[in-house]
């Protein structure tokens, strides 16, 4: 186009100026739309890459939650950590050091994340137990200085124990490091556990191992004071029928409490989130274990 020729007409220069302005505005709009489209595409690609990274995480790597996902308080006490570990599968997978060593006497396996499905014993327990000798050992449940805890699946009738060993790493998080399988006779509580296996499985033997009358203490609840009473052997068996006492597997948590095989043992059973509390007190009388008291 000949701009000089157009400028010879009145107002023609204004028309040319406005045409250029519309063109520039139109071009700017096109570039803006292209830019936005590229930005959205880049964001989408970034999100897809992040998702692929999560889905393709190496199973044999320890991955810990960031603090923004879970508060530090989850690791202050083992019990708080353990409740989350047992109930949250994603958290559980991130707090296991894979490959996980599983030692069975002389044999040793290295478990991957896929193998864990077969060995996972957590998530279905309604209560756990603590075998202890001294009352002060129960304070270990609230001790933030505890660095190692073992959760033991004691197979009462089969006579072996699977110990799931947890440690607190330098960063402060609790981690499952390894599993040991042992004959119950090779454990510190072996002699007592053998007695308990027979006691819980044989009602005739159990009756012979009761102190009668059997002291019963009902713990204080709400505004009520603790009450004390006694049970006959028949009343004990009637009461026991309503108690969820394990007969096949006893899941015991070892916080590091003293175990010297002295003449008394306590088996404390506490519910995960159901308020269950049962404490069975055993003593050796003339060389034989007896159930000498109950606290509920």
C-alpha cells in the first residue's frame, strides 16, 4: 500500500494509525493466549511428573513424612507413633527401612515392599499387651527418651515369637528396622509365656492356678472410686467368658522394661481405641505360677 497516496486524503492518516493499533492489540491478545496455554501445559506436565514420581517410588528406600503432613508430636512417644503406623498404610510404608531384614534362626531374608504384604501383622489388633515386673516400668510408655521398642507376636500354641524391632533414627522419627523370629524358650519371658500358654488353653489347669478367692479391683471411672471385691473360681470363669483374652497370639510391646524372671509378672492388656483395660497379676507360689489378682 502507498501510504503517501493515502495521506493525500483528509483523515486518511488517522485511518492508517487506527489500523496499526488494532493489529498490535490483536497480536498481543494472540501472544497472551499462547502464553497462557503454554503455562497451563507446563503446569500440567509438572503435576503429571510429580504424580509419576510418587507412583514410581523405589520400594527399597526409606521415605519419611514431611512435617507439614504430620506433626512432630507423632514421634514423641512410641505409642502415638505406633497408633498411626498400625492404622495408616501409607505412613506405614514410609516408616519401614526396605529391604527389611527378616531373620529366622540361621536363615535371613530381605523383604521388599511387595513382600511386606505377607509379613504385615498390623492394622487388625484391637488391643496390645505389656508384660512387666515392676510398676515403674510402665513409665516407659510415656518416656520420650526411649529409643528402641520391640512389638512381639507371641504364638502361644506354636511356641515361637516374631519380634518387630523399631528404632528412633537421628532425625527423630520411629522406623521399623528388622524382624527376628525366635523360639519362645530363647526369649527373656520364655518360661512365663510357656506357663501362660498352658494356663489360657487348659481350663482344668487354669482352675488349679487360681488364688481363691481371687481379688478383683475395678478402677475408678468418672466420679466413681475404685472398688474391691473377690471372685470364686466359678465366678472367674463366668467373667472370663466376656473378656477378649487372647488364646492363640499374644501381642506384647517391649519398651525395654526389666525382665529378670522374678517371682511375679503382670500382663497388662490395653485397647487401641476402645477403652479396654485389663491387668492380670501372677505370682510364683511354691514354685508354680498362680493368677493372684485382676484389675479392670
